[in-house]
C-alpha cells in the first residue's frame, strides 16, 4: 500500500506563508514600536571674547539687590518678615527646583563683557555656567534655560567676575 499525499486545501497556507503574513502584520510584532521623544539639547551658547588672564567670565542674569526679596514676597506674601538672607536661599532653591537645573550659583560681577568698564560696586549674577570648560559643558538644557528666563524675567549676558585677578589662578 502506498500513501498518497493529500493536496493542500485551498484555504490552507504553508508554514512559510503563515510566518510571512504574521511578520508583515504590525499587531504581531514582539517589540512594540514606541516613538521616543527627542533627547534634550544643551542650550546653544557662544563663548565670549577672551578676557585678561586670571579673570573668569560667567553667563547669567544680573539681578538688583532687591530682586530676591521681590521674587520671594510675590510667591510667599504671608512670610514677608523673613530675613533677606533666608529669602535669597529660598529663591535660589526655588529657581533650581522649578527649572530642574541644579548648578545655578550666585556670583558677583564687576561689569558686562560687552561693556568692560568696571563698576565701583559689584552686581549679583545668577549664573548658569562660566567659561571654564567643565562648567560650560554642564550648561543647562534649552528647556531648563527657557524656564529660568521665564522665572527671572531678565535677559542673560556674559559678565566679568568681581574677584581679583589672582583669585582664579589656582583653578
């Protein structure tokens, strides 16, 4: 007795055809395709022209002496009697937390790079980076910087530090 193979029925597919149709159907993929958001990008920033040796240049926001108290009083009007140092500390922490950029620092500057005539008095600068390469590489992401600008409501600039020329030589 010889076995005669049955011809495949018209609605049946071969194993290869079935595998190909499953692979072509996106609902059967083993790893779901997810549109990943674009990676955050560091803020675009040109370095300033060189300044005298031993001087540091910071990029940030110049704020008047009373800016911290005003910012604090607008957000926490019931606590207006706090000491000005406490207001400064709370405002700096608030800026860091709300922007997501934790490297903010408060520095003193003598003048803008664009107008290098030193003032008699220093001005406070909320800095996001300096010309030091390690600091420059850690500058904020563009979204963090945009949030800072909206919170501080000032335009940033490059500022020359207030410290004497030998202060940064050990850096």
